C-alpha cells in the first residue's frame, strides 16, 4: 500500500504527517487547477485539508506501474454527488513523492459510478 494511501485511510492526517511523505520539490497536478502547484509546505496543507473535506470514499484499486509510479483509483461521494478519480504518485529514490496527478476518468453519459 502506498504510504500516502495508508496515511489517508487511517484518518485525517495533519500537514506535518503528510509533509513527511513529500519531497521538497513535489509537483501537484489536478484538472481543477489552472497550473501545477509546487512545494512541500503548501501541498502538505492541501492534502491534509482535502482528506478532511473530500467526503466519503475509498481506494478501490492500487497498482505499481513501475518501481517509482503508483496508480490509485478512488470512488466516493462529495457533497452528495458520486465521484471517482485516478491518482498517480511518482516517488524519488528515497521513497518521497515528487509528483502527484489527479485525473477524472472519461465518463460517458450512460455510465454509472459503482
């Protein structure tokens, strides 16, 4: 289990707990952002806050794509709406996250979220 997933599944982590898993030069990409966010301090705060506010959900899949890249699939609800996302984490040689990208899966009009 990826360390960030483990931390998030055991409650709402603090920024200090998240910071321990992040490289100084981490980059965070999300489709709701106009540009990537960079830097351990700000991203630790964002990740800790999102754990507390994103609603209920669970990771339904985790795969190592290579020795440093992990794919996670998250399914849940946010503000009463079904939601899901793919998350990619790329770690450095020390096991710290250097990049995290969130992407919504392509959804057709008739597809439902389990």
